[in-house]
C-alpha cells in the first residue's frame, strides 16, 4: 500500500461505496471455490488489521 494513503481514508471511502446498506459496508466473500456470500458483519477494526497486514 502506498504510504500516502491512510487506512482511515480507505475506511471513509468504503463507507461511501454503493455496497453500503443501512450504514454498513457489505462485502462479498469467498466461502469455497465457486461459492461466495454477502455479509455486513465485517467491522472497521478487522478491515484496518487486514490493510495493515498487507501493507
């Protein structure tokens, strides 16, 4: 991740995405090959931890 992009900015941008419903970001996540599910149960802390891990 470029150092010029802050995790807080990414979280703010996610909340303005078209996948937001009732104030919660919806994610499409893989369950297994060829199968996925939609959830809004991913909290900001989890997203931030993942972003920090891949940066």
